[in-house]
């Protein structure tokens, strides 16, 4: 048994103490914790995007706390215990990895994914796409939908086909833009985004991570531009677009030198 099993026991006992004695912890429900859990998840994702290992360690701890918290409430409600949670996921992992714990043979990771989806269907999932959480952010949801469709062979054969489909969707978007039809524009724009995510998948790029990297890059450059232009006491709104653009380009050149 791992040395840190005692650390897990410790956090479980701490949660028992907090639930019994802390006014805030005693008040929490699964509903009140929901948004906090979402925020903790995004903080972990943010640390992963930055490859911030110290941050990843801390955020994993925060998420572990939430898991223990939900399990404690589940135990109080007579629904399940933390042991049930752990045993359940252990059983699931063994069952869905027959190439490790049984005599099933696989050639690669794609075979593993296909087996996983087939086993989920046998376990009661009604359709291939039913396992995609409804509450996922739309960009992540699109990626998961495409990945699951791939497992049953509903997939393009080559990257060139995906790029051609993207070009086709861009053309259709421009056609409805010319018509000034907002509803159709939104519909076609969604098709473009879906195709872009598909293209990213074929390029082995995580579209969510790619977009977040660009968000961070834009924020960093904008903040640097603002700091540079307002250093003399003038407001950023006092500068023309050309002046801001020139400062922006200078910052980009400085970044490339580093």
C-alpha cells in the first residue's frame, strides 16, 4: 500500500471534523458546492495550460477536497461513501481495460477507445453520444462529439477532406452574411466553428487549449500596450487606433527577440 494512504485518511477525517464543527462547511449542499467545483476545475485547467506544476499540485488538492466533500454529504444522505466512490471507479477501470485484465488483444490506442465505447453501450448507454455531458462548454462538447463519432467509423479519411469541408462552410457563411440574415449567419457560423474544431483534431491540436493560449497572449500584449501608452499619464482612449496598433506591433517584435 502506498505511503500516502494515510494522507487520504487524514483528509477524510478532516472533512468529518469540518462537517461537524465548521458553520460554513456544515451549511454546504451538493448544489451550493457545484459552482465552486466548476471554478476549481477551471483553475486546474489554467495551471495545466501554463504547465505550472506547483499550481497543478495545489488545484488537484482542491479538487480532491471537493470529491471528499461530496462523498461526505452522500454518506450523510445514506446514498454512498467515499469507499463506494473509489471501489466503483476501480471496478470500472478493470472492466473497461480487458486488454490489461483479461485476454482481449488491442493493436493501438484507437482499439482501446473503441472497446471502451462498446463496453459503455453494453453497460446501458443508449447511444454513442449519450455519454457527452450536456453541461460541457460548447467547444469541448463539439470535440467530444467528434471523438465519439470516430469510434464507430463516422470519420473523414484525410486531413485534406476536413480542410475542404472547412472551406465549404466558410463559403456558406459568407453567402448568408451577404444576405444579412442573422439567424442563418449564426447557424453557418456554428458550422464553421465545428469544422474548425474537427480540423484541429486532425492536426492533433487541442482546440480549447489553443484558444486559451491565444486568449492569454492577447491579454499579455494588450496589458503591455496599455502600460506602455499610459506611462506618461494619458488615458488609453486618448490614443488613436493607429498609435495603439503601432505599440502592439512593437510589443510583438520585442517578444520575438526574447
